[in-house]
C-alpha cells in the first residue's frame, strides 16, 4: 500500500475497457470522454481483473445509461500515474483511491459533499470507519467500496497441536504474549511482526493508544508511539516469538503466516480469501488483543472519487452510486473481492469466506475501528518505517532512534 511520488511525464493507458472492447480509448485533451462515456482509473491487471470490472461496467451502463471507460494500471505504478495525470489536468473522471493515500491526492480531487446532499445519497449505509478515512479537512473525497478493519489471523492446527486455547473476543495482550511464547518451538514462531503500517500499527494502537498521525501531521515520537514501537519490535528482538527480518520485504508477514512459519499474523479482509486458499491449514480469525482500553483496531479501505478536471461531475457521481450499490458490491463480494464497505452487501462476503467466527470478528472490529489516518507524505513515511524498522527489530538500531529518524524525514 505505498503511494508513489508525482511525476510530470504523461501516463500510458495500460488497459482501457469500453463496453466489451479492450483497446485504446479516444478521449479529448483533458482526459474526459466524449458522448455518454466517463473515464475511470483503477489498479489491477490480467484477465480476471478485467472480467470482474467489466461486469461492474455492465451494471453501471444498465442502471444509469453511462458507459465507463476503464484505465487500468498495475498497483505498483497506479498512484504515480494518477499523480502524473492530476498534475497535467488529465486524470480520469472517476479515480479509485485508497484511504491511506487520500491526503496526498486531495488537491486533485473534488469534494463530494455537495453532490451527496444534492442527490440524497445515503452515506450512512457505509462503514463509518473507512468512510471517515476517505475524508480530509472535514470533506468527503471518495465513496468507499471496500473496508478493512485489521484483525488477527491464526493457524488453528498449530494452536490445537500445542494445546493452546484459540484466541477469542475479549482476549488480552497478556493472552497474546503467552500464546506466542507457547507456539514458538521447533524453528517456528508464535507470531509474525513487520514494520509495515497495516501489520504493526493496529497492535501498537491497542497496546498503548499510539497513532502515527493527527490532523495530517506526523506524530511518531509521542510517548505512546515510542512505547508501542519498542514493545512491538521486542517481539522479534528480545522475546524472540517472531521471526527476524532479513531485509525490506513487504510480503514477509503474509508469506510467513501462509507457509506455517508463524502461527498468528495481523491482516485485513482484502487478504483473507487469498490466505485461506493458499494455506495448508485451517485459518481462524480473532480481534486484535485488548490493551488497557480494550480491543482496538485500525481500519483502511478504498473508494471512488472524482477528479477536479472532470467535465461532468454529476454524471460521474451517478456512476459511482451505481458502482457502490448493494447489487454491485454483492457481486464483488461473491467474486472474492474485499469486504464491501456498504454494510447491506457484507453478508455475501461472509458467506464466501467460510471461516468460523469471521462475521462476529469483523463486525465487532468494524464497530469500534478507528480510521488509520496518515499524512500527505505517507508514501515516504511508510517506506522509511519499513526500511529503518528492520534494524530496530534485529537489534542494530534502537526503536527510539528509528522513530526519531523517520519523524525528522517526514517533517522536511
């Protein structure tokens, strides 16, 4: 989930879908499409993604009469390309956006509050935590389509073999540490820790209440963040209940869990189906363990916004309403996409995931989740946290110094 820096080069449209055609699109100079068509940028690639988004295009056309023309780019390049387009006033009308990156792109996005009020759009039908995460300075910049309250995944087979009680609602940080110690044996570990934002920050938040940013300003060196980061990195360095990190590997935590090397891992709904299908063990799901103020977690997600250079925002908003309808999001849930942000469509995801306790865990997490607020420079901050954090985990740097260095870099 790293945003990329903006560049001034023109974007290459890697995929464009209009109706059933997959080809180059004919747009006017500022990126908007002629006639009854609206451009839409989205990350992804391959035939599976195209097939899913083609069905969304079909549903939008059926319900609104508008044809979406899809510009698709690989996730690794997507946000760089969107920034390039915005800098050149050539962004697509509809821009797919992640809550962790919203702060970097608000200059090129249209606030949607007037359109929400004018059309009577029911924003209350969506998960509050992710919808709040898609706001900035009190303004709404995107309508959510998926939501990710961070939870604990665990290896039910490892717990059973070790005779350790499975985690459940109400379990505490002491319960977590005890389980992690008992599950660390025979070259395998009880937990996997990584300095990536979505893996690390929910545990710190529940343990100490530390949050990485407030009101768009980085706050990594608060006492709560310092205590939380030191405790979390000590799971590797001192407690040795989590595997050491060889270097920067953004897939490390999920891979260690899937391959059975770690019995517990923090992750979001966007990964659950993939993890379940790849793991050769039965996957369980539980809330983040409770700290002094109870079980807390953070939430992130994605949505659809409208670029400021869009020539027909009302038409684009009608399309977004169709893209986030119960019908459309139920379809996406059945296709194994992430947990829908519209609560009325979530039952299809729970039916699909087939993990005991998933619905109770996700609903409880969503009810109390706090949006993971970041900064406009979060791409850089997130990269530095991982880069420098490896040293804190492996003992070559102090946790306090790591946070100070990243904070200083983020303040520049």
